[in-house]
């Protein structure tokens, strides 16, 4: 390797990699702070902007369908019927339905902060990060949930760069947490009535 090539490689390691690392962490941290702020202020629009809805829906449909097929006959006992997967994902995964989470946060966990739902934030290769959200263990709640079940009540949100911003591209969620039916009303209207939020 020539001396010039060696100098260029050294410059890349000294300048480019640290800069990239700094930009990755600072932009990731900024995105997480914005998400927490959107939740604290019940800002549905700001939270919805952090999702690539088409990608999230398609990824979830593919994952649920693959899981159901892998489970074979056992798949009929857990999660939605395979013929209903697309309908269920399309029904629930809509921007306006974020409000349902805000309503139930206020009802079930009025004293629990957004940070208490975050179990970890991790690197998601090749270039992204994930937030693992789960039942806030050891937090006061109006519900009594078995500690073993609390451990399983979680979903991982995987963020990838979308232009110059981070967006959720995938959600990994246990199949037992996937709803098994839809309703004649829009989901937001149905769950508002159920929660007495009208």
C-alpha cells in the first residue's frame, strides 16, 4: 500500500467513522426524545410521522403469516386465523389508532412515565436501532397481571433511516398479542366507547 493510500485510510478511521458514530447516536437520541415528548403530550400526528405505515403493515402481515404456517395445526389455537391476517393488520395499524394507546395509558397506568415502558434501546443491523417496549414491571397499575405474563407483554419497534429521519419500519410482536377480530366500527371509535372515553 502506498503512503498516500495509508494516509487516506487513516483519515477515514480518524474522521469519518467517529463522525458517523456521533451522527448516528445524536440523531437516534433526538428521535427517541421526540417520541417520548409526543407520547407525553398525546400528540397523535407527531407519533404517526415516526412510522412508515405501509412498510410496517406489510412486514407484520408477512411475519404473522409465516408464524402461522410454521406452527401448523397449533397455529389455529393462537393469534388470528390465517385468512384474517391482512384484514386485522389493516384494521388496527392506522395512524389515528395511536390515540387508543394514549387512552389506555391514562386509564391503566396513570402514574407511569413513558420511560418506564422502555425495556431497552439497541442497535439494529445493518444500520438502525430498536426500542423494546413492554409492560411496565413493578409500576402501579389499575390491572393485576401475572408477573410471568408481564415479561412476555412486549413489542420491538425497529427504526431505519427514511431520508434524513428515523422511522419505524418493522414491529416484532408475539403472535398471542395480535387481536383475533375486527369490529363493525372503526377501531378508535370502538375502543373509545369501550373505555368510556367519549
